[in-house]
C-alpha cells in the first residue's frame, strides 16, 4: 500500500492494476452516475410536486367557477320561482273574481227572462216585437254570452294555474338538485389530501351515472327558465285578457241594462210620440244607406285604379324576368317592384274589405230601417206590464264590477 501511495497520480492506476487493487475507473463512473441519478430524482420530484400543485390549483379554480355557475343559475331559477309563485297566487285570486262574476250573472238573467215572459201576456194586437223586446232579448243574449265567456275564461285560468304549478314543481326540483350539486362541489373545493380519508367513496358504479355536457347542463336549466318565463308571460297575458274581459263584460251588461231600462221608460213616457221619433230617424237611416252606397262605389273606383297600377308592376316584373341569366340580379328596382306589388295587393285587399264592411254596415242600416218602418205602424199599449211589473222586477238588478 505504501508503494502504491508513493506512485505518482498518473501511475497509480497502473500500479493498482499491477498489485491487483479495485477498479477505480469504474467506481468513478458509478459515483458520477449515482450523483446524476440523485439529481434527476430531485428534479423529477420538484417537477411532479409543481405539477400536482398546479393541477390542484386548476382543480380549485374549475370547482370555484362551477360553484359560481351553479349559484348564478340558482339565482335565475329562484327569481323565476318567486315570479311564478307570485303569478300563480295572483291568478288564484283572479279565478275567484271570475267565479263571483259568473255567479252574479244568474240574477240579471232570471229577471230578464221574467220580463220577457211578462210581456208575452199582452193582448194579441199589442203583442209586438217592439224596442223593449229587442233590448230585453239583447240583454238576455249579452248576459248568456257573458256567462258562457266567463265559463271559458275560468277554464283557461284553471289550466294556466295548473301549468304554472307544473313549472313551479320543475323549478323546485332543479333548485334542489343544484343545491346538492353546489354542496358537493364546495366540499370538493375544500377537500385536501389530509381530509380525503374522511370522505366516503361513492358505492355507485360510474357506468350508472348520467353524464351530460356543460352545454347540455346549461341548456336544461335554460329550458326550465324559458318554460317559466313563457308560462309567466302567458299568465300575464291571460291576466290582462281576463281583467279586460271582466271590465268589458260588466260594462256591456251595464250598458245593455241601461239601454233596456231606457227603452222601457221611453216606451212608457213617450208612447204617443214613438211614431214621430222613429219617423225622424228614418231619413237619417236612409241617408246613411245612400252614403254607404256612394262610399262603396268610390271604393270600387279606387280598387280599379289600384288594380291598374298592380297590373303595371306585375308586367314590369314579368318583363324583367326575361333578362339573361347572369343579369337576373335582385337589384333595387327588383326589390321596389316586389314591394310595390305587395303594397298594392295589400291596398286592394284592404279596399275590398272596406267594401264588404260597407255592405255589412248597409245591411245593418237596412235592418234598422225595416224595424223603424214596422215601428211606425205599431202602437205600444202595454203600460201596466212595462211600467209596473217589468220596472219593479228590474229595480233589484245591480250590475257589479268584479
């Protein structure tokens, strides 16, 4: 050994080989390899630790974002749920008003029918279809129409309440599921490697779980929100319609009741002057009929003129269709012609509708003329029935606005 130590460093390897010592070259290689291996292990551990922390941070961010998404949709669902509950309560109250309005139609209808029966007891020469009978029949028709309309309205309100409650059920179920999902995701976000041992693993197979994409998940919530919004909109529209119906039906009944009462009073107070009053109205009716005839003739002239312009536009359009293929351009001239044809067609249709309306107006006026002409020859002489019996029956009628 002393000899080996005395050899120069350059000659030590050969000396050791000569004396049969260990292979220092291989040892040096192994030492270097071991050091490199340990350095690589440390680097790998650092990288995996950074990757784990990065993935944990990303998991936390994604879970937090998911919780925020759930909270956002929950707020939307809760808002729609509150709205649909409030809307349903309002509809229930409105339904009660409709039912009360329907019940209130019974007494006026009974009195109207009773007055009609009383007036049938007049003597045959005086048993005429006079203005009082007309108004009484209108009153019965209006009252029966109002009752029928209110019945249909009550059915529609009941159906809308059912639809609102169905939407409410689905919103509550969706909110319950999102509440559970939010709690689970909150637990996942707070979970650490030290707390994982306290969590019980799910016993359900992953294949048994229903998997949906984030888009599908959002669409399902949006669908419930859209359904709620639609039913709320339908409910609001229905409420507006029902409110209008309640006001209009009460106004119609009140108006007709007043018209019938006025007719009875007029028949009692001005029975002798009825013929003169009808004769005064007759020329006005005839004049209006002539006026309707004249305006209808003017409308026909206007229709003819518009048809000429329409033919011109259609001819221009047909001629432009003969342009070469690549020249078949949907240019401003083409657009103008198409718009002109559409507008002229609409004008012609509107004018024709006005002609039909004028004919209807004239027919209504002709009916009034016939009634007036018949009324000129009629003497109303059932004073006792109209003044005593009918008016006493009708004093008990009160038209309520619900």
